[in-house]
C-alpha cells in the first residue's frame, strides 16, 4: 500500500507538470523567440503519451503505513479516475506500534491503515472484522475485495419503495399507452 500511495503522489506531481505545460501551450506568445538557445532553455522536454491522470482507474489501499496527509490524499484522488479506497483496521497493532514512536516525537497525525481518511471521493472501509493483525491483509484480500464490491457496477442507492414505484410505473405505461395518450389529450383540452 505504501508503494502504491507513493506512486499515486508521484503521478499527481506529473499531472501538475502536465497541466502547467498544457497551459503554456494555450497561452498566446507575446514575443517571437529570437534564438533556438532561448527556446531550449525555457521549453520543457517532457513528452507524455497521455495525460497522467488517465492512467489509473481504481486504487485500493489496504493497511497503508503512512500518516494521514489530507493534501496528499486529495492529490491522489485527482489522479485516480475511478474509485480510491482506504481499507483500515482499528486492531492493526503493528501499524499502531510502528507509528507510536513518531507520536512521541510530536507527530500526532493518525495512521491511514488504522483510521478513515476524511477526503471527498475517498471511500473508507473498516475491515476490523476481517483483519486482526497487519499480516492478515494478504490472507483476506479476496474477502476485502468482495466487501468493497471491486469490479462490480456501482449503483446509486435506491430504496425498495422507489424501485417498486418505478416498476409499477413501467408496468402501467406498458399496459395502456393509448389510455395515457387520451388522458394527456383531455388535460391539454382542459387547460385551453
């Protein structure tokens, strides 16, 4: 998880460079470049095949051994096109002990692998019921993937009554389309 997190942060840095480069290309030049040397100095020699933010579709981080940095998580959120998921366990003693020393040094930020991340667009899943120690992540990763519904289509939450109302409306509309046309004609005539 730490390597993926670091890669996402690096990708976010490249995204900022790419965006700045795109802005430079859009701005009208106020003066013509007089020499090739001047062009070589000021021009970035970056060549991206595609926008860095279009590379990663989904990212699932399980038991991330890092302090919560909202700025870094927001940057990661910008470069992940789909879902970014933080899976944490409140029982992960290895992470808790590993970061205890840093807390004594004055760093009081929580650890991503033991707490939720409060950033819009980051999904937090408490997997404490599945993970009792940090080494359990590799054993229950399949169950965690099911819990976060990875690879399944995401649907907006709709209550059973709303679904029932939609089905009823569809059934009524399919049974008597001519009746609806007659009703709409009567309503239109009544308004006139």
